[in-house]
């Protein structure tokens, strides 16, 4: 693990991506607090191009685009991380169980995964969101929980995205467990009388760290992209909240040849590209650091081509 | 020979089983989820609703509906759409699917040829300027949703340059922008897959043997290494076909193409269970057939893959 970390930091692409990602994360979490709260409310300056007062211009309702962008970035971060979290929980548990018990249990569980790969996930996602987001809102109103009313739809969205993204994780984890479960340290734990749960969580899970990290680093950006797709369909995050997806959908609608309000599309797109670029680069670096222990040596070899 | 036939029979049975399960899952999901096909702002009188349910064969216990539906599907009758009144799902699909399939096939060819070429060149010129540029643009294409890419392409090629029409359907030039919009993100993904696969392949022993034998770089890269390096790409072709089918909804909306992609979304939103069933059958059939083809191609490319081994 230490070697893994060392190899990661030696890669300049990894360092740059981490800095960019941290910059986005920090500005989305504290940036809005530094700005005037009124900037997020509808104002008299509608669809103004970038000025000294509004650095990124304003939108259709006169809201400051920078402020909206920070809100959107924060929501997209939350959706991406929470969605990946759900997929991590489900996928890892499933993979651990299938790999550990093996035999017909493993066979059955993996055939189920195979079949689920053939189900159009979009359909499942839409049914979940469209059927239950109303109910969650009503439930929140009935119980008087304002946070549930406010965040209920986003929670359903996150749950749906996570529940449709865990298949690959389950496969990877299962494969790793299969190769780990007869190792000496697992035998030793078993010999001391440790229960199944303890062995899986204490001894096997920590050894999966790298693979899970590599897989999660791909899940986060794909969940964020899925959310933008749902926003385009009008099923993503709803106003007054914003996500990068809703901002992009609004911006794409504002593109026309007569009066091009380019800033409405350009800044959200730039933010999304920065975010996904750094996430994907980090994922690449994880993969390289895991798979190519002799990277320096190989580079020499490849130079010949 | 006997084993090959046996293998084929087993494959077909597996395919049919997967389709059966997927159709069942969708049927129960859409029927059990809250909300029905005839819900509207105003509540329908009970009698009318009962008559409607009877007409669309949505009455009786759920398991009975399910069995009758399966029987109809096996007979090739996908039933009536509950949203587009008095039109059968067969008819709706027959009108829209050719457009979507044409668009998808064009995009598919673009993805495979463009993606593989870019990926192979990147791997060949590993670490060089071409490699860096290709991978930069690949990452850019993956990071932009197609509903952002589409309007940008329209702005540049239709409004500024005036080369291609904004939307519509019927002539070949109508196909160019939609196909490119649909293909670009997947092309980028395939380019990345190809590059990774080729880099691994170029490390293998047989490449060194080839060099020792005095083969040129081009022959090694394009003939020998590609056979192994493309295995991951070939495995991705099944999911790719499925992604292109569902991904076509954005492109069809942007370019005003009356295709079938939108049914994936609107049949769910309208609770149009039978239309949903129809598109799911198409989706699943496409995926299953492509996966079987992929299985075959993999076997030809890499004879070491035995008939029982799962990839």
C-alpha cells in the first residue's frame, strides 16, 4: 500500500488532478459563503454577459451564474459521491458474499448479475424516480420533516443511480475475494475461530482497498454524467436547487444563431470538463499504479515503437 | 463438431432465458410501481376505467395478466399502446425503429473504425505528441454530455459554416451530425480501451519474437499485436450497441428525428407498459445477439478461449 501511494505521487498528472479537484471541492463548499446571498436570487440584470459585477454573467432570471455554478457543483459532488457510496455498499457486500461462499451460491449470484447487465438501467432508474419521488415528498410533508421534503427527490435520484451502478463493482470484488480466501492469513484468522463477518470486514476488505478505489474513481464521474443526462430529460435535480446537469441543460437550450448567450453554456461546461477530467485522470493513475509496478522499466521498452 | 452444435443450442437457450427474465422484470416493475396508464388530472368514472382496463387487457389478477402477456409476446403480438391510442406497439416500432437502427448502425461503424484507429495510433506512438493529443481529445469527448456536444456541433457546422442541415430526416446529409454526436463519446471510450489493450499486447513475448524476426513496426502493430490488443474492445461491442440504442434519445430530440429512442423514456413516464415491453424486448434482443456474436469473434481472434470458459 505504501509503495502504491509513492507511485501515485510520483505521477505529475495525479498531483495536478488532485489540486484541481481540491480547488473545485473547496470553492464549491465555501465559495458561496463569501459571496452576497442576494446573488443567488432573481435580480433585475437578466441574461447579462460577464461583467465586473457578475464575473460569469447572469441567467434567465437574473441570478448570478457564478453563484449558481457553485451551488450546482456542490450538488453534483454530493450526488456523485453519495451515488458511488451506494454502489460501493451494495456491490462490495454482494461481491464479498458471492466470493466467500462460492459454489452454487456464487454461481447463482453471478448469473443474476449477468442478467441484470441485460436490463436497460435507464428504464429501472426512470421507474424509480418517476414513481417514488412524489411519494417521498408527501411522506416528508406528512411527517413534517422539511429536510425530507427538500432533499427527498435528490435522495431517490442518488439511490437510483447507486442501485444501477454496482454490477461491475460486485464482479471485481468477487474475483478478488476468490483469490484471497485461501491465503494463509485468512486461514489463520479462521483457525482462531473468527466469524465470517469479522474475517470479511477485518481481513479481506482492507486488502481490496486498491481495487475498490480504482473502481470507485470511475463510478463517481459516471454517476455525475448520468445525472446530467437525467437533467436533460427534466428528471434530475429541481429548482431552486441546481446541478451541473440542470445548468448545462439550460445553457444548451440558450444556444441559438440569433443571440448567442454563450456564457450560459461555456462556464458550466468548463466546470464539468474540469471536474470529470481530473476524476478520470485520477482513475487512470490508480489503474496504472495498481497494474504496472514496473512502469519506469516499461517506458523504456515502449520507446522503441 | 458435436460440441459446436451443442454449444450453439446452449447459447440460444441461454439467450432466450435472459430475454424471458428481463421481460418479466420489466413487466412487474412497471405494473407494481405506483401510478397507472389512465391516471390524469381528473379521475375517470369507475365504469370507464374498468372498460379501458378490459380493452387493454389490464384487468384480472396480475399473474394472469402476466401469463396472457407472455403468450401474446411469444405469438409476436406486442399489444396496443395505452398512450398512442388504437395503435399497436408492433406498428409504432415498425415505423420508428428503422430510423433509430440506421442512426445507430452509422454511429456504431464510426465508433469502431474511428476509435480503434485513434487508439492504435496512440499506442504505437506511445508518449509522443499524437498520443497526448488523441488522449486529451478523447477525455474531452467523454467529459461532455451529448446534449452539450450536439448544440455546439450544430452551431459550428450548420450556423457558422452552413455545411450541414440543422435537423430533419430523409437524406444522407441529415445523418452526418446526429451520427457524429451520438458516436463521439463512445469513440473516445473505444480509443482509450484500444490504447490500453494495445499497450498490453505490445509487451508480450510474440512481439519481441516478431521484432527479432525482422518484421516492420507496421506489420507487428497492425497485424499481430492488434489481434490480442483488440480483445477488450470486442468484449465492449455488446454493451456499445445497447448504449447507442438508449443514447439515441438525446440525439433524436436535438435533431428532430422521429425515432424509437424516446420510447425508452416516455413509455415509462406515460406508464405505457406494453410499449415499454416492446422497446425492452428490442434492447435485450440486440444485446443478446451482439453478445453471442462477440463470443464468436473472440473465439476466432483468440483460439485459447475454450467453449466453457466465461470471459
